[in-house]
C-alpha cells in the first residue's frame, strides 16, 4: 500500500505540469506538512495570538513566492552569479561592522532607505555553499590540499565577519554550509579525522574570542542549575516543559509551562519545547520524521543532480537545513549550548524563514531544470 | 586512487564520490536524529516524573486564606477583642517600577505620611513571599477609599484590600490583661507553622492574645491555585474553607477592670481581683497602660520610643511582673506559719514596744508606731499590724520554716496559669542567699522577712492568689484568665486543680479570717475606715518601704519627694464568711494604705451589689 502510494506520488511528480512550473511535489508537500503543523504550534506558543500567526503566514507566503521564483531560475545562472554575490555580500558584512545598526548588543543589520533593514549574514547562508560549489564546479574532485586551503580561507572570511557582529548562531550555520560542500566534494577522511583531533584546540581558541555573554551561555549549558533564575532559567524551563510532556503530551493549548509563561522565548527559539510539552514524544517523533522526509528528498535531489555544482549545492543546503533542526532541538533539550538558531520553518521570525524557503527554491530548480536524458 | 592525479576528468567517478558522501551524510543525519529522539526519550519517558513534578511546582501554588480570629469576651459577654473589616491600600512591590514615581502619583490622590512610607520601606526589607502585598496605608477613610478607587486602574501593583483587623474597643485599661496582636515578624514565624500563617497579617504577641494564639487563630483555608510565571493567579483548582478561631470567654469582668483602672487615678499601680472559688481573674490592672490598637495598626517608632522611655513604664505589666515587697500584707501568712510550727499561739501575750532588738543594745528594729502597742496577742498583731510582734516571731522561727510555709501559698513560685512572661517573685532562703551573695543568712534578714520587707519580693498576682487561699480557708487556685474556649471549659490539667493547703489545726483559718475582719471593724484596726458595709470585709493593709529609714529618722511624708513615698497596699476579700471576690491593690508611692483600702471597698460594693457608677453601663453586658 505504502509502496504504491509512493510510486504514484513519484509519477505525479514527473507529470508534465510540475515540470513546467518547476515544482517538486514531494518537497513542497513535506514542507507544507511542516509549515502547517508549525502554525498550530505557533498559535499555542504565542498565547493564541492570531495577529502573530497571521504575520507568520504572511512571511511564509513571501518565502514561498521566493521559493517558487527561484525554482524558475536555471542552476547555471546561479552558478555564474555565485562568486559575484559572495564577494558582494562579504563587502556588505564589512559594511555592517562599520555602519550597521544593532539590537541587544549585536550589530547585524544594515539600514536601507525607506526604513527597511537588511541582514546580509542571512544571505550568506545560501551564498557560501554557492561560492564553494562554484569553486569546485570546474575543478576535478576530490580537492587537492591547496584547494582545501583556498576553500578554508573563503569560508573563514565571512564566518569571522559574522562572528564579530557577534552572531554565533549564524556564523556557525554559514561555516557548516561551506564545510559541507568541502565534505561532499570528497575531502579526504584523514583531513576529517585530523580536524576532529584538532577540535579541542579550535574550541579553546574559539573560547578566547567569544564574548562574555556567549561564554556565559556555554557555562550555563554545562551547568544550568548554577544560575536557575538568570541565564539557566531558559534551559531549566525548557527541559521541564519537554520532560513534563511525557509520551503523549498534555494536548494542544494545554501545556502549562508554555501557557503560563514559564517558558521564555516560547514562540521563537524555544518553540520545540512547547511542541514537546503539548504533543509528547509521539509528536516529537512525527516532527523529526517530517524533517527527515524533507532532508531525504533534498539529498535525493542532490544525488541525482546534473553536475557537480548542483550536486554539491543541493547537498550542502539540505544538510545545513538539518543542522538548523539538530542544533535547535539539541540546545532546547539541553545537549547543546544555547546558540541563537531557530527551529526551521516553525520558529516565529523574519529573515530565516525567507532564506530557508529560498533554499528549497534552489533545490527545486536543480531538480526540475535537468536536460532530458 | 590514482584518478585524482589524472589530467582528464572522470565525471562518473566524481559523481560516485559525491553520491557516496551524500549517503554517508544521510546516515550521519539518521544517527544524529536518533540521538535527538534518544534525548527526548530520556526527558519524556525516563525522567518524565521529575519534570512533571517540576512543572507542577511551577504552576501550582497553595494559597492560605487566614481564618477570622476568635473573639475575646468578658464573663458577661462584653467583647474585649473584636475583628473589624478595614480597607487598606496595599502594594505588590514586584509590580512597581519606581517607588519614587508611585509616591509622586499617590501624593496627588491621598495623603500618605512619611511615617507610613517609612514603615512600608521597613517591611519591604523583612521576610515576605514573592508577590505578597505590603500595606502602605491601613484603615482608609470612606473618602480616601472613594478617591483612590477612581484612580486605581492607573496604578500598577496598587490595590485596595479588605482585611480583617483586630480592634480593642476598650483600649488601655485592658491591655495588660488581654494583650494585643501585632504584625507577624520573621521571628514570630520561626515559632509557628509557616504554612498556616501564610497570608495572615497578625499574631498574638502578649496577654491572652499571645497565650491562646493557637486557639484564637483557627486553621487557615487552603486554596490550590494555578499561577503563571509572574505569580498571577490564573484559576482555582480546589479549596478548603478556613475554620474560624475559637472565641475565648474570660473570667474577667470588664466593668470591674475599667473601674479599678480608673480608681487608681493618677497613681501608678496595680489591682488584681480574683474569684476565690475558681481562681478566675476578675480584674488584672496595671497602670498606666497604653492603647493596644497602636500595635495593631503598626506603631510609629516615635510613639514606640515614647512608650519605652516613659518614666511610668506603661509597657511594663506590673500585675504579672512587678516585684513588690508585700509589706504588712504578709503578716496573716506569717502568723499562720508561727501557729503551724508552734512558735505562736492565739492566747500567748506579747509586750509590743516601739522597737525590737536582737541583742540588747543592738540595732533597733522599729515599729511603725513609735510608742508601741502595749500588751497584745496574735489577733491584735494583725488588727493593728504590730511590726515588733513579727520581728520576734521571725527571730524565733528563722528563715527555713518561713520559707517552707510561705511556699505553700505560692510565694516565690507561681504566676498566672495562662499568661506568658509572669515573674515568680522571690521568696528567699538560706540556700538562695548563699548562692546569690555567698553570705550566710543573718537573723536580721529574717526580721525583715517577718514584716514582708528585705529580700522578699512578690507580684500582685501572687499576693492576690495567696489571699484567695485565705479566703477559701486553704483552697488554693493558681490564677487563670480564661474560663471557656468556644463551648468547652478550658483544661489546665493538674496545674488548674484546687490545691488544698493543710494546717495542723484547721480552725486557724477561721480565726485568721476573724482577725482580718477586725482589721476593719476594730476601733484600732488599720482599715477601720472601711466600716459601714452591709457585708463583712476581711483585709490587711500594708505600706512597703521604698527606702530604708535610718534608725532614728522620723518619717516625714511631706518632706519626701513623691517617688520616695512608701507603696500603699491592701489585700482583702468579701463577704468574709463566703468570699466571692479577693482584691489585691497597690498604689506605687501611694503613701498611706487608705488609698488601696478605699479602692478595694469600692470594688467589693461594685462586684457584690452591682454598685457601679452609671458611666460603666456600657461594659455591663448581660450582667444582671
């Protein structure tokens, strides 16, 4: 039954209409599943704030437009534009450090005429893998040592600029999105093992450049009870929310931690705690499976992409999407330190939704612009 | 592996490489997703109960609702301690951004004195549950209430709360008997069940209020409420209504109490009246008193230091703690002890001169009557209060039999059964003096004890209780305030029982009462001014020396500053045959004993024949 449903869906995907509109039905379908479920959680997490849900729907709609628009753009144009975009955004990142506007002690935004604000680091999440994939697109794989060094410099430059803002979460995502390309391009296992061995040293140097509030987060992660009312509060309350949800959860809108405001940031970074409290382990498993569905489809698209550029880019974007989810759930459930990474497509918030939706536009473009065999 | 160095590109192999890496990545994704699920499993299944409890602790709070405090009534149902509803302006400090701003805003609405702000800030520093309100201004007038109610919505964290507060309608005359309640301090909370006192404003501090705190308090209502992270109550999950505190019915007679207080006039002093058949306290006066309502409202530090530093010591409970020489009021007890141990007899005659000497040519122990009393017997020694008789008796007896006998009347031992903080006075002994001064007991010490002076110190409550034992012909009751708690008689167990004082010759009781009657009826009786009653009074006067007269010094009352005047004392009971009331009265520096004697007679008239001035009718209650 399942098999037949899957093959029928595939047949549907191959239908001419989807080919023409450059839509990948399986990807869009699993995305809509996540988005729809996410809106229900947001309604609960926001204290049944309909206006907030409406704004989120608007953003998602905007993101969907970007997604569909990008899907129309053949990958070869993306490839050509990659280095220009990368350099341009890197310049903007320098601009942010010089002229940016801040919030909560961090400078992340550039003011545009007309009162708009613009966060270049967000775009780097896409342009970084594009750049590295472009770099490898006309070079034989696996990369040579010299190429690896070049790529590492390319990755480090914007990552350090973003980390300096400071925005640890985004710089992390940007870094891994570049590193994933390197990995998919065939980075030798000995380098990978070597890097793993050097990780403690890297960690130490990272600690040296981190801001106090970031260090505080790591300390709190290691021992949340050390400051139960201060910075440990978030993680204690989120673990309490998740744990008290049990297997079945307390039911939609019934989570006491969330509804009685014990859970901070419940509609943004910590929204998974609301979900876990209200829908329990069963709900969480379904959610993670839905994410895996999206990821599986993304990796399938990557594996069947037409050229190296498309393959590396699609693979990296999909894996980066996974990192979002993993880091977010990991930090909220207390196995990773709290870095500001939203739960993709579900957390309330502006720019990241648009970039993530754009990511899937690129994936669909890669899937639907293949020359007929 | 060599493919890496070939000049031409093997696209197929490159594709396979990336595909392989994609597969590896996907496996890694699955493993990490497994880690997430395992983590969630750990939190949601393995540690579920721990976090369930934590979540409930977060949201469920037990709020206690203080029970209405039991009322205190006198023997005729007059309310002595009442509960009143008041409107108070309260502030939840957690919800106020700036107290200076609040002060400015409130200034335009109602007047809040600096003292009120001061006590508010003081209470801010004290122990308190989070989000518990603090009273800023209590007892709003109706006008203030109306004014503030209009603007309340603008003031975050400010509320008008209806509270039950204690009110003592009869003020200062009763304070040393009833005591008062005051705001609960951190120290108070250490002594009680903190859970029960959550939300309670007051706790009994002194007097009956303090001693019967548990009974008066009742048990609080509990409501289980759901609160949000800011402590706001969202819903009630269940409740249990409070059980009101029990009412107390005292032996006290409110009219007698007030009358006795007023009769002390401008003097400092104390009056204790007992019912000799029960030990019940009919009046317990210590003057001056103070208005207990000050302490309920929260007394300003200025007024408090005024009370503390007043030379008349209004905060001092003289009836309970005042240590006075019993003076000549000890003589009936001394006489009985002489009779008991065979050192005195009713028939033996004694020549009482103007003084007594232990050794010829030694120190002269003076009688109050310079020329002496002539040839007298034991009865006359009581009637005329002959000092020399008791010098010689004490000389013969020595301290040990005196100590043993007076102990049986509670001297140096007892205090009120149901009030805290009473003093036990001092009944000296050989051992006591050895321990205290490391000196032997001298005969001269005994002589002073013989006339109730020297080292001996007794409280008004003690002397009144001992006098009641005379009135009861040996039936001794430890004095007590409370008759019934709710509908039940108070049970003091062993301590509350009648204690029979046995004499070898029990006829001595009656003979002593006759002698004490003659203190009034005899033409030379020291209380003959009390003659002319339709009932018999038995009594004994006393004048306690505040300073020691030198051997040959003349007592010149007028020349002495009033504070050096002798204390004037009187003990008595009536009707002598079947006593219903015993009175002890002392006027500090009152000079002659006529003042307490007159006071006692008025109390007898009032209590036995309802002969009160009309102005006390408001305290009559259901008394017939």
